[in-house]
């Protein structure tokens, strides 16, 4: 799923963990649940518009990237006090798509890297998805599938509003 979905999930996890648990368990469980939430959310990625390879010539894809990263950035700024949940809900992507990508390009310059397979956590997520959610339709390239993620994001946003 996209940045804004993980950001909203991290926020809602931190809100509820701080409502339910006392210190230091509120911090421990926020970190744990936010990190694990990435595995659950990304397991459902098949039902969203999420081409695994960049569609740079497609204005819809480019617009969707701008919307998702832009809204994710705005949410991070608006909900900055929930940075712990936000950070750990996005840590899987930061490790696989940012840190490892930098390390691979600096350490293995001569080898052509296939970014679909050179990651740690997303290969685990793919195995979870294949074993548990194999029945979901694959809408990676279906533009109408943005509606799925929008519905999930709206539900998460209302969960945040109801929690306060």
C-alpha cells in the first residue's frame, strides 16, 4: 500500500496504544504493532492500484504518486506528535526501499539489481500473501483499484477522529 495508508495506520495505533497501555508499554506496543501493521497492510496490496514497476509515461500513475506522497507528507506534518507510530509503520519501506537501495547501489555498482526481488521484508510479506490471501484479485494495474485504498484511508481517518 502507499505512504498515506501506513501513516494513518501508525497514527491510529499510537493513539490507541497510548489510551490503553501505561508507560513504558504504550511505547513498546506502539513500536511493535506499528511495525507489524506493515506486514498486514501490504499483504492486501493486490486489491489496490500498485504497479510494481514505475509507469513514468502514464499520467494517471504519476498523478497517483503525487497524491499519495503528497497526502502522506501532509499527514506526517499534521500529525507530527504521533511520529513514533508513523515511523515504525513505515520502517519496512524505509529499510527495503531506501536504506537497502542506497547500500546496493553503493556496494554493488556493477551488478544489475532487480528491485522487485532485492529486499528483506517485502519478500516475507509476499510469502504471507501467497499463503493466506491467494484468493484476492490482482488489481495492480487496474486504475479503478485506487478506490480500494481510498476507502481504507477514509476508514482509518475516521478511526483517528473517533479516537480523539
